[in-house]
C-alpha cells in the first residue's frame, strides 16, 4: 500500500528533506524533489524578499512539489507567510511556535500545513484543528531538539493519531531507518543530515568533512538543561558553551553566545568556533553523493529491509 503522504502531495517517495537554516535553499530542495522526495526551503533568519526569490528560483528548477518551513517565532513571520500564500507553495512545515493561529490562512491559500511536533498532546491538538499531516521529531535529530526520543514518539503518537499522515524524524539517515518508521505505522520520514552530504548542498566543504570524520560520540547537545537544546558536533564552541551552562550563566547570555554560530560553522567553514548541527546517527554519514543517488540508495535499502522483515518468525 502506498503511504498516504505520497498521494497527499503528489510525490514519488514518502521522504521529506528537513529544513535546515542556512542549508536548505532552492538548490537542495529542488534536487530532493526531482529525486522523488519533498524538498523544503528553510526561512530561519531570512528576509521575506529572500524567501520569495528562493521560491521563484525553485520553480525554475523543478516542476515537482516542494515546501517551505516557517519558523513561527521569527519577527517577520507574517511577511514570510504572506509570501508563501502568494507564491502558493505546495506545503509548509512549521516549528518554533504554535501553528494554530496560521492554519486557516495557509489552507485557504491552497497551502497544505504540516507542523513539526514534539509530543502527543500537541499532535492530537493540531490533528483536531485540521492540519494536513504532521512530522514527529525526536531528540536524535540535528539542530534544535525536544525532550523525547524518536522511538518514544513513535510509540506514543502513531497508535493515537490515525486521522492524518504522520511522518517521523530524528536520527533517520538510511533505508533501515525508513523501513523501521514505516513498520511502526508512519506514513513517511523526514531526514535532514543525510542531505547535507550531497553534491547539491551548499554547506562548506569543511563542514561536510567534519560530518564524515565524526563518530557517534561526537554528537553532543548544548543548552539541554535550560530547554535550549541544540544537537551538533563536539568542538571548541560546544566545550565553551557547556562550561557557561554548567557555571550558571543566564539564558540570555547563552542565547547570545549561540547567535550566528550555525552560519559560522556550516557556511563559513569554521567548524571549531561555529556549530555543525547534525544527527546523533552521524557515524552512518560517510559519503558525499548526488541527491538522486542518495534517494536511490535509500529506497533500495528500505525495500531490502522491509523484505527481510517479512521473513521474520516469532
């Protein structure tokens, strides 16, 4: 049976490319969409004009569906939302805030709404509000994280929310992870870090090399004790941040310390004093390939894993 999300969006494979600030732009998003998935343009830290330009650039690079991620706490969220509605993108994912006040306006403009959700309570609430699908994201993912693991979210939510497609994110980097989510009842997956190691991804080569060299114990979280959790690769910055956090520095100081570090690490290539936000499953990320080849490999491995599962006897 074809997962529901493919029919909802008109895509070939039930795979989203996660929205990563300073990383997910038209080039990467369209490469993933052209490969059969659903690419997403990230708007965090961007102007409304930049968002419009990227959407229009993406439309010249693909005739396949792609989406835009809305960071709802952004000071210019209303401007960006207006652009998304005017440009009529296929769908939006949302994060960093409640999607409730935005659902009706987006859907009335013909934009499907797919919030990223960290817990069962909010999952039920947005499902009842009529969103088109949700993404549940565990703390194994790179970047800003919640408090629950991907497995616990799947256990808690997939059995409870059945009226809409539910995609799973957080630590999924290969076809085995995709198969596991589908077997648990997910309609698909969202993957971020895997696409960072693609030819089409614009991040600095030094950042890509840092990901390739990293192993599982190189994945750390900063700010976790303050509900400011961010998962990234261990480096001089994370050591300094941890020292500040442990010493009792106020949240405002910690937030100021982290401002701009994502761009510094991923775009400028300062992988010691910036942040390289990346999944906890980083040990599996060891090769840079075109998005089309990555997708082929993911689907082949997922099919192989699902076929093996059918032969298991209990």
